[in-house]
């Protein structure tokens, strides 16, 4: 008799649960330091304390808000510029070399300049996150437009479609899978850059919680913030996949969906 | 009445390669003209020029006396690959070709054509769910939905197995009897040309030119067992061999062991 493999989400829990149990046992049996490596039971207690006081929600919402705004701005800018340079040779020749040169600058290197230009408050943080999201989305859209099958464009021409109709009815649907993949990459980078942004100097946010944990010597606070980051990042990516799934159900790929 | 007139058509690419020279072909309303020839004789280039996908370097193409300068609403095409849009369902792919129809006409014609090409009930299937032959049926329906006066076929059956190809020949002739478009088709298959065409234009390469024009005297529907069918095939094969004679390596001229790819 063939044994049924558990549901994918259960499969995904096997590794973290096993590690958690091993970690807990190792600390309880004195094999690891509970102060530097607080076990899952201590993390759960810290998370509960932070949640009950409302601090966790405040920090998580602040981080989520920054990621959402920065992601939206970076994704819109990356999509628009990618479409422009992908569709127009002159625009590509004019803009792409400069964009690629700016992309080569490590984004963290912008931090001092952003603080100088935009101040220590929200604008500089959102700009940094937006910058992190912008590049993968821009590159994804640009390369996807350049990679659209010429033969499909010819179908549109033979059937008398205007340039705009070809863009909307052929190019855009053809680009959609790469665009969504680039948005997912951009979202991941958005969560990466929000930490850098909140370390720049924030009074709330999960990045602030990390810094606070470090300054107070609370490894459990740091780990709780990291776990919340992981959960929020996974949830945001899952939401993006769920929203985009109906748009990509036509794909003829190995998985047929993302 | 001449529907499609190709006059002194020439095509030279930017790198100086001359693909076509002085092509003259006329096709009457409802006539099926097949273009045969060796590789590199410019068959597909010619079809692309008629479709308006490329610009000719010299000469003209006219439809009903009107000289073409690009794509034309009276001209439709079926390509070697089905080229269905993978994000559209089967029905939507067929409707895609009827952009000039009203929404109601488009819907009615889509339903009717799905039925005619044997895919009734497949309207909501994705292209990836169809076989190669079914996809090519959809491509034919898409090309015909807008009532084209001229249908261009660029080896549309070459990738299919013989049984599917034969059934699509029947389907094409069936649709042609109803709609009577002028058909200009490119093929590598002599038998296919004899089965489908009223006239066969044999082209020669380097640069592509018209070598011979052969009327097909085989009655439709073609009975392949008839001696005239075989005779016609031999005449076409012989014309193609003669068209390639100049390209053969020295020592393989007429009478030597040249293995014709057409038989």
C-alpha cells in the first residue's frame, strides 16, 4: 500500500518543528546557553509578552506599512520605467546604461545621502525601501518585454491590431509571469531594506525591535523580531501569489502555477 | 477575376542578400495557389511580404486592384506553428481574429467555427490542453473568422502526422468550399500541393524566382489511386528537380545519382 505524503504546508513545518524540539532539548540538558540561544519556550513567552502589551502589533504594523508604501512606489516606478525602456529603443539607449550604473551601487551606500537629503524620518526610509524594490522590478519588466515572442507580435499585426492594442493584448499578457516573479523578488528585497531603514533610526518597527534587543542584551527579543519578519514576509509573498494566481492559470509550465 | 496580383516583386535584405527577384503571380478569386521550391528559395519571404509583415524592395502586391503598403484586413494567415495566444482560451483565440466584427457576430462566428473545425465544447480549454492538430484547427478558425478574401498558409500542416494532416486537408477544403477565399499556400509537400491547389508555382533559389507554373488537372476531391494523381506528382517533382539543377554540386548534374528530396 502506498503511503500518502502529508499536505504541503505540513511538510513545510517538519524542519522548523524538528529544529525547535532539538533546540529546546539541547538548552534544557545544558548543551547550549539559554541566554544567548533562548529556546522556543522562552521565545514563545517573550512573543506573548510583547503581543499582550500591544508592542508587537505596533512594531509589526509600522514595518508592514513602510514595506507596503515603499514596495508600491518602487514597483510602480520599476514597472513604468521598465515598460518605457523595454518598448522604446531610444529610451533604452538613453536611460538603461545610467539605471544599470546606479544599480551597481550597493543600496545601503545611499543611506547617509538619504538621511542628509531627506532627513531621519519616514521619507528617507520609504525611499530606501522603494529603491530596493525598484531594480528587480525594472529589470524583470525590461527583459520580459525584450523577450516577448516575435511570432506572437506578428499574429497581432496580421490581424490588424494597432501598436497600443498589441501592447495591451499581446505584450502585456506575455510579460505578466515575469512581472509577477519580479514583484516577488522586489517584495523580498523590500523586507530586507526595511531592516536597514529602521536601523537608520526609528522609534518603532521590527528593525527597531532588533536594535533594542541588541542594546538590552535580549536575544529572545531579537529572535522574536526575526521570526515575525519571516512570518510577515512569507504571508506577504503568499498574498501576492494568491492574488496573481488567477492571472497565470493559463501557463504551460512544469508547475503550471507559481 | 484577379484577386491577388504580385507584380515584379523583389526583396533584398539590408546585408545585401537578394531573397526574391521579379516575382509575378496572380491568383483569381477563390483560387488555391501552392508555392513549392527548395530550401532558401524565398517561399516564406514571399508570404511575409504578402501578409504585410515585411516590406518589399521592389514591385507591388495588390488586392482587388488596391496596392498594399502593409497588413490588409482582407488578408489573413495561418503559420507553420499554430501561434495561439496561450493566455486566451480556445474560443477567445478564435475570436481574436474577428476584431472587425461586432461582438455579437464575433461570438456567433466563434461558436459556428468551433463546431466546423470539430472542437465544439472546447471553447473554454486552454491552448496547452489541445493536441498539435487541434491547435492548428483553432489557428485555421481564427484566420477565417473575419471572412478574409485572401488566406495565406505557411506550411501549416508540416509538423503534423500524416493522418492528422490528411484530416486537416479535408477540413481546409471543406471550409474553402463554403467561404471561397483565395488561398496562397507555401508547402514542402508535393502531394499536399496536388491535393489542395488549382495551380502550383515552382520557385528556384538564389535569388528566389518563379521557375514554372503548373495547373493541377486533378479533380477534387483528389483520389490518390488515380493515375493522373501520380502523374501530376511526378510532373511537379520533375519541375522542382529542374529548378534545383543549377544548385547541384558539380558532377551531380542531370542523370547522375542525385537523390531528390521531393519523392
